[in-house]
């Protein structure tokens, strides 16, 4: 549970870096160059501590999750250009609730009352935040931005299930390499039409984003190999706490009273989940 929480924290830090990169480079180029750097880092780790080339069934799972992740991530970071970081994370919180029931359908994991209650408490916190924020003034792009983030959240719910299946079949270094490699390969197909070399001033931020994303994948893969998805999924709600802090410090996005109330509910939901 602790490792999963740390993985979510580093993932939120990566989101902050990617929001900055998406604003300066565009969502596609931010994802392309960040993923290429992450693939190089993951290749070094995999060659050092990897367990060899995976079997065909596991390789197919790696590629399939990479394909889902590539679409999910692009939609999220595109929407993140128009929606504040904390609100984007809050909107994505429909994913853990959907994933609980996907875990029942696809992994045959039982859904206990504690898991349902934890998710409902966390979701109520997210709804408080969204209602409070949508009453403010936004640009015309906010509606398609919100739609992209919600669609990404549905894919993220499925991604959480694939993460559990993948963690049971492969080691973290293998997962990190093949996931980043698949995403990078798919984005490279569009490189002749969309790729633009980033300025040297963005290199440090690209490296930071790649490192945070890689560490997050490693920690979450380790955690999901040791606990069922139904237990770890509510931990996803802790991402808002980090997103609100990063959005405030990095982008000057203010945290309102409704945001704080929602955060309290989210934390209560996570604590409720740990009692399992």
C-alpha cells in the first residue's frame, strides 16, 4: 500500500512536468520525447536486471497494455492543456470506481463492502471538487478538454486491470521497458508528420518527466504483484492531494475550500481502504 502511494505521488509529479511540456511542445511531442527518453532508461535497467525475453503470451499483454496506454495518455495530456491539474486528476477519479467492477469481471476478484465504500467516499470527494470548479470561468476549450480527460479515465480503468495482470506475469523492469517501448513505437509512426525537435532548454524537464514516469511504473508494478487490484485501486484517489499541491506550486492554480473538502473525503476513502 505504501509503495503504491509513493508510485501515485511520482506519477502526479510526472503529470505536472508533462503539463508544462504539453503547453510548450504540444501533447504529441511531449509524449513522444518523454517516452523515448523513458524507453532508453528502461532498456538500461532491463538489460541489467531483466529476466530475458518474455513468452509470446506475456509479450502480447505488454504490447496490448502499451497500445491502451498510448491512447489514454495522449487524451489525458491533451486535455491537461485546458484543464487545471487538480481538476483533471479529480475528473479522472471515475477510473478507480469503474476498475473495481472490471476487476470483478476480468480478474474474478470479489468486491467487498469496504472496497465499495472506500471508492464511493473517494468519488464523492472528487465530485465536490468538480462541482466547485465548474462554477468558475473557463475558456471555450474546457469542454473538449474535460471530455478528453473523461474518455482517458475510462481507458485508465481498464489499464489498472491490465496492470494487475501484467504484474502477475512479469517483473517491474520488464514491464517498464516493454510498456514504454510500445508507446514510443506507436508515436514514432506519426513522427514524419508531427514530430518537432524540442529546444535544448526543455531537455532537463523531459528527463525529469521520463524519470518520474519510469519510477512510478516500477513501484506500481511491484505493488500490484503483491496486492489485489480491489485493494490498491482506492489509493489512486491520493493523486489529487499531490496534484493540488503541484498545481499550486508550479502553475499558480489556487486551491479552493471545495477542493480542500474533497481532498479530506479522498483521504478518508484511502484510509478506509487500508483497513482491508
